[in-house]
């Protein structure tokens, strides 16, 4: 059953379309008055009365990326019709409306909607398996599958043993899709407006696209909160326990295989550890921190920034900053400064290098700044420290 939403139609057209759908397409589609309860809008019918109304159509297109858009206009607005191509409008009809043309267009749209899920799922599976290698092939699939934004976040849902039949059942998958759609619509629609699903024998994949600013999915607290809320709702309503594994964000669509593999590892960890929700980033944070510490130890003498180090482990600098402080108890800047001061103390007591040279060797731009930071941390100036700790060095 497909859902049709009418937007700002004149009463005459509004009533005519409702009547035609009821007479000719009762078993195939229905007119919905609102989009509550997670209902998916499949066909949108809007009316253009002024050129400015195309702005509204553009908003509808952005909100309903997978929907078929119908536009009704009178003869005075026909000159604006090229805009319909830009907005990927499915059907353009000039008033007065004709029943046979409208019904035929609705049949065509529904036939395409029937095929679209298969095309989209095939496309996503090939991306997840790493079978699409070139940008050209990617663009071809995007056009056919009607993807504006290819997913860059991938979650895998799997139930415990008693819940597995629910996940594998078509009705169970429909319920999951409905709940996910409802959570996103009610709480996350500002960031997410296009969700995709792929079913596997043991688990269920939910994919969507988030803005690039959320390079680290783990730092998106709202998603974390609402995923746990979704798990809780499913448990309360159906008595089953879901486990969720979430991969990292990869903004290159050709890399969707990576978050898929990561989500599988996170899901396995969730199942074996008994956790309901596991982010792959959580599993790798210790490894990432170790890599960063090693990098700092090797390159403390260079112009180190938190962004530069975070990029080495493919994390956003904001998430990395919080992670670093949480795990080590001090900030990134404090840690780097401590490493530099420790090395400077050794050089002051074991070499005849000038203070200017030592400042440069440990990553300070100017001797004065080095002396200021050194005294702040050690309590004495570099020259005073050298006098008290010098070990005779032969030239």
C-alpha cells in the first residue's frame, strides 16, 4: 500500500484526486493526512500557483528524497516547467486535470516504486561487499537508484537467540523499519532524511547519511541516546533484546565496505560482551591512543597540532581531544608539553647545545617562549636547571 500526500492543492483538485484514488486505486494506495507514526510518503502531489512555489517543491524534494513528486500547474506557470527537471519531478500536469492521465501517472510511479527497493538494495549490497570500484560505476548506480546522499553510517542489528526469528521474519523487519523511521523522524530529521535497510540471514542493516562535521559517529551523542531508546522500545513492546554494532564514518561512498566490516566486529563484541550498543571506535580507541602516543614521541620536535595527530588515526579532532583527556587525564597540549620539557631537561644536562638550539630541537618556535614554558613547569629557567644538573660533556 503506497502513501500519497497532497500539499496545498485547491479544494477542487484535492477532492478530485481523493475521489479518483478511492475509485480506481483503493487496494494500491491511499491518501494520508499527516506523516505521523513513522509513515513513509511515497508520492507527493503539490500545486504551483506562483514561481515562488517552486521553493516549496524544492523543500519537499529535500524532505522526501525517495518519493515521487507530482506537480500541478495552470497554463500561466508552464514557462517555469524547466525547474521541474532540476528538482527531479516525476510528473507535471497542467490544469484542468484529467482523471485518466492522473491514474496512468500514479500507476507508472507505483511500478517504479516497486522496482526501486530492489535496485537500491542491489546497489547497497555491492557497495558493502566492495564490488563497486570506480566513480563512474558509482554515479551510474546513483542515478538509477535515486540516491542523493549515499549512506556513510552503517549499523547492524541482531537479536539474541530468542529474538532471531523476529529479525529474520519479514514482519519483524517491517516493524524494525517503522521504529527506526519513527525515531529518526521525531528526533534526528534535522540531520538524517534518507534511511536504507538491507536484510541478511542473521542481522539487519540500517544505513543513513550524516553531515561531514560529524566525522566521528561516536561523538554524536543524540544518535547514541536514540539508538539505546530504540533498543529499549523494541524490548518493552515485543520482549526481544537487540544488539547493535556501529561502524565508523567514511565519506567516500566507495569505502562502504569498511564501515560494514567494522559494524560486524562491533556487533560481535556487543553479543559476546552482553552490551546492547557497541561503536567500532570504542574497540579501537586504545589502539588509536597508542598510535598517537608513539607518533608524539617520534615527532614532538615538529609543529604538532591536535588536528594533525587526530588525522593519523582518522578521528575528528574534537572527539580525539575528549578521548585523550578522558583516557590520560591531561589534555593533548599538556601531554606534548610534558614530553618536550622532559626531553629538554635531558639535553640541558647531557649536551653543550645552546638553549636556542635545544628550544628548536624540542619543538618550540622561539627561545623566549621555551624559557617561559620551561620555568612554568620546572620552577627554574633552562640556564638555572643546566647549572644545577649539568653532566660534564667533552667536546
